[in-house]
């Protein structure tokens, strides 16, 4: 069995043979083709980082190993090349095989080509060669192999990039171990990149800008760390990702959902931030008219949507909206992330919008979103409605600069209009009722249904927060007469607590001048009072404003509420003044806007009495009354004086 060193010698002999037999211009063309292809695909320095992460994701790992990738920057020149800084890329994979070595020493010969259906995300066959953007001489140490490459043409065959050379010294494994840390054993694979002078700062900048969301659509890699080998014992920019793999199958759709937790810390001593993501993965059959040569073996699209639950992490640069396993530069304006196996432009910055494969994927996104959103709403049915309301922040209400994405937004809206997703108010706090957006009409304080219209839950009351969402779903404002119909046709006033009743009065007052004054709500029995039978009755605002009939009263002083209400019951046969119930007046006293509501009621004809005013009213009312009422009045005056109320 040949050794790794013997394998490298065989590869070098093949390269030398090609260089000796073929005319020089062919090998020069090969060299230039590799250079051009690498430059075209990796025009930005950041792309080499994405290629390294992609290769690590495609690698094989032993059972029980938590796949991780580490970047270690050092100013120690362990390669003896005179480099101002060196980057170590460490991966705990199983290590390079003979086939991997053959592939990396070739152009376009990827071990992952044609295996996209097995989960490999690399496909171009020159991923590793992207490192030549930042280094002229990369090194690989893996599974007994210790080799390096050069961008300069080899003297024996006039070809660069793909001719391996065995590393006898600098760096040695001992030198690598010293930089990596003597307390830990070396991972199976280590790539050493002595950086070009003008690439040190860009590489550091890109390393510090890696966003933890890069983990969202990786199936293997769970941890990424970036640290600097210097005098500071604490590593910098440590990122960690953990996934809760509780997959839930969904009936009638080829989909699954799960929660993924991301965390990030700036150094080893800080806790950093955390954010969980609701992930929805759904499969769609590839239509024949959308097939392309580069994806001919794929029979289904897998679309994954990521919904951030709470504040997204700020570490690194903010993520764009469309991923092809890794972020593109496309900003969607959507509050969720779209991931699929898109065909990318040569620069990998955007997806090819007019590609029929991509168009087929984008056509499926609205269905995936609606399935995910409905599942999210209905699976959280036991959660408070305020939590459900926050989920509506995932709706794509903002326009996009891409016409195709605007069509996705419009399609999502059209599909949602046929789904029962909006929670209505309910008198039963433990039970939730959902209706279609066309059945909802505005926001109010309590639940009723009139003519197929339902009141949207009050969790959506804040128009500054939910106004655009309600406009997106075409939820209409309540018509003024609707309130009167609902109050008249329900047990709202007498059926709720006094605290909520006061809130209802405050709500009507807030919109009195703009909505309700001089409407039929004035004729609705709305004002509570203690009737002649001692029971709670109702009076309309129109009746209260009238100079005829019953007069509604409030106690001026909260200490005298019980005193006046109880004594007024003694005089109810002759007086036409009726007090609001004790519990109602007490609830008003506790209300934060009590003076505003009291003044409004007073403007409607509700009288506000102290004990003195009530005694004065009583004095003029008993003229000609029977002796019993006179004696009762005397008792009232005596006890009011005795109690220091007068």
C-alpha cells in the first residue's frame, strides 16, 4: 500500500509528463484558465471563507464528533516564507482521502460533482483554489499528507495551482501545535495560509464579519471559532451554533419544522447574544419545464424558510434575505430568510433571476410561506394572543427592489386571504377563534359577531406596530354604527367586570368627537345605575342628556360613595336621581383616566354630588312629601352631621 508521500510523487510525475509532452502554450493556457476561473468565481476576498466553510460542511465526520471549524490568525512566520501573518484553518473531519488529493490536484474534478442529491453543496471543483486570492502558497496537513501548492508555474511542467509538493520542514506539526495550543490535540485537517501583505487586513475584517446565521442551513457544522494567537489569552469573535433537532412532520404536506438556536460571543468570557429561529423545510417536485442541465439529477426542490424569534444577532454583518446554503448579497426586505439550491451568478453575489430553475423555486416560495405561517399560528394556539400577534411581523409588508420578489409578496397576500389566521376577541380567554382576513373588521375591546364580521383581538390595537400588517391583510376599520349594533345586541355592559366597563366608557370617550357623537350610539343603553328596585339598570346617553326623566349621579368624594348610594335607596320613591353602582364608582376611582371620564360623563348630563349638594337637593325635594320621607330625611341629616360628612 502506497504512503501519502509516494502518492504525491506519483501525481508530480504525471504533471511533469504532461509538461514534457505537450507544447508550452497548452500548459500556459491551463495555468491561465485556472487563474481566470478562480478570479471570476471569487472576485471578493470573502468568497474564499465561504468556500472553506462549504468544504467543511461537505466533509465526512466520525460518529460522536461535533463538527467544527476553527480559524486561527498568527503573526508567527511558521512557514518561513516571510509572510506578515498566517491563517490556520482547522477542521475535525475524518481527513483527506486519496480521491480528495487527486481532486485538489486537478481542475474541475470535484468528488462532489453529480452528488447534489446526497446533500453536497459544492459543485464547481475549484473551491479550495479560492485560497489563492489571499495566499500564493497554501499548505495542507491531513491524514499523513503534508503538501503545499504554489500559484507560480512549476519549472518542470509550467503549471501552477495544482502541482503538489511535499513539505519537509516549515511548518512542522510541532510548530503548528504551538500556534494551535499545546493543551488540545490537533484536528485531522489543517490548512495553513501564509497571507499576502495586502490581504492581512481584509481577511481579518472578513473573519470578524462572519454572521452566526451562516449556520442556519448547514446540516453538519455546529461550531465556528475565530481567534488570534497573540499575547491576549482570550480568543476573539467566538461563534457557536446549536440546533434543536425536534423535527415535526406535517400532514398533507411534504414538510418538517424545527427550532434552531444560535448564540454568539465576542470572546471566551462573554455570554454574547442568542436568537432562536423557527425553521420550515418543505419539498416540491421539480417541474419538467424548470429543469436545467446543472441540476438534471434533482427531482425535488427543498425550500427552507427561517423566521427569527426575537431580536436577530448583531454579531458580524447583517444577513441578506436569500441563501444558496450560504448568504448571497440579495436583500429581499422580507422579515424571513429564503434558502434553496439556487443557481448563482458567477460571482456568487446574486441568484440568476431569469434562470428557469430559479424561477420554479421562487414560484413555490409563497406556498411554503403560507404553510409555515399557518402551522406556526395554529401550533401556538395555547400561547397568549399577544405572542400570536408578534408572529404577524413575519408578513412581507415592505416592497422589494426586485420585481420577482414583489410578485412573491403579492402571491403570499392572496393565499393568506383564504386562510383562517386572524384571532378574534373572545369572552373565553382559554379558547381562540380564527377567521379569514375578509371576515375581520377592525379592533375593539371585546368579542361579538355581527353579520359575519368579527372583532380582531385587542393584541393588535397598537397601530404604530400593526398598522401596516392590517393594511396588508385589508382588515377594515369598524363602521361607526357597528359599535352601537354590537353593544345593543349583546350583554356587553352588564356582562363584563366594572374595570372593563370603565375601559369601554373611556374607549367611547376617546372617539366621541371623531366617531360617536350624534350617532345612534347615543340611543344605546350604556350607563349603569341603581334603579328603584335596588337592581342595576341601564340608561342611554340620550336619556341622560334629556331634561326629562331620570338623572344619573356620581359621588364627588370617593369616601362618600357607599354613604350616598345607600341613603339614595331610602329616598328612591320620591327622588328621580340615581347613582352609578358602588362597584362601578370604585372602579372609576382606580382608573388612570378617571378625571377625563368623569368630566365627559358630567358633560353628558351626569350629576356629580357631594353630601352637602345631595342634602340641599333633598331639602327642596321633600316639600309636600309624606311624614315618613321627612323623618327619613331627618335621619340622613343627623347621621351625616354625626359622621362629619356635613
